[in-house]
């Protein structure tokens, strides 16, 4: 796995403060991403302040993790920005929270049709699938991504 550079680092003065991936957001998830072949992966510690129930990760936070990794599929694999047009999450098992707990969020492209990308993703803990998602993203033309979303390219760290 190779770490992906966050293409928005350095844009805090222009408003970059993403709840999911901005490293400087004090309330955020601070997700980091890796490329693993066709997949994009994030390893994340679900701390207790993201609970929905006792020692259990909130379902809305799970949906956020899944949605965000879809956005990073678009950034890395398609080298543009996009927007979620649908997100269907299925919760299968509780996701634990706490110090030392590491979950894996993994996504891949299922299909593309014109400017739409169909993505499948999952959250796993200790090898067990806890939740899954099917999502559709609309990809912006590259000139729109650069002008409107300050996106130029998404590279791997060296």
C-alpha cells in the first residue's frame, strides 16, 4: 500500500476544513488514505467520542467514512473532483470504539457510465464486515474541478 498525498493540504486559508479528511479540523475524523492496487483504503481508530451507543461507532459516522472514501476514489483514480449522488449503507455488525481499535475502510470502482462512477465500499474490523455501501458519484470535468474545487491532481507520496 502506498500513501496518498492530500491534495488540499495548504488550502486552509481558502476554506479547506473537511470533517472527514482535514488534519487540522479539531472535531474531524482526520482520515488518511492509501492506494492498494484497484482499492483505496483508510485505517482508522474509532475513538469513543464518535459513539452512537456504548462502545459502538455511530451509524452516521460510518456513513461518513464510507462516503469519504468514495470521494477519494474519484480524486485518485479519476484525477478530478466529484459529488455523491447516492449512498446506500447496510449495517451488518456493530463497529467497536476505543483506544487501540483499528478499522479498515476499503473501496473500489464497480462500474463507470459516462460521468458517473459506481463504487462499493466496506468497513471491516478484525476481518469481519461490519457495514457496506454502494454509492454513485458524479465526476466533474477537470476544468470545473480545478476552478470550483481547487483540485489539480492527487498523487502518491514518494
